[in-house]
C-alpha cells in the first residue's frame, strides 16, 4: 500500500541506509565511510555541472574519490558523499509505479557503480542479484 503523504527526506534517508546495508558486499566495501545525504533537488550549480536541462533529470550523484584512487598519503578532505534527490526520485516513483524502496536501492546502486566505473551490464547483474 502506498503512503498517503509523500515520504520525507528522513524517510528516503532511512530507505537508503537500509538499502546500503543490503547491497552486495563488493559495492558496500567500495563506499565504506561515505555519507548518504538526501536533498530535495539538485542545486543550480550541479545542474549546470552535469549539463542537465532540468533538475528533475537527476535522482542521485556520487561525489568523492574512489577507494582505488585514495592513498594513505592523501590529506583528508571532505568525506565521499552519495547524494539522493528526493523530488526527482518521487517523480520517477509516481511515473513508473516502481516500489519506492527498490527505486531508492537502484539509484544507490547506480551511483556507486557508475562512480567506480562499472558498466550498465554490471549494474543490471547487480540489480538482478538484489531482486532474487
């Protein structure tokens, strides 16, 4: 049953944290220490940087340095962040009828996988494994 009110930022964050705990270990290890942040929509700077026509096109974004490129000699900077955008996620949820938790999980998987260079085929395989 669908909720009668739109899920809040906190609701989406809770789903994302639950999804992160349940994704394949290989992906979880890649983002150890990364923060998950949920915002309403991408800001104007992000929309311009990503060369988007509209903020509604972006459901998530990974910002940071992959573990494979980090070094102990690196100066600690900002933690890696996985950004999820609530309103575009909810729009996709309404348009597709997809289960909201599954949608949040898939956005999370896509952001992690693309950031670390996994192909669309790799992502599809991971999503299929999650659905079984």
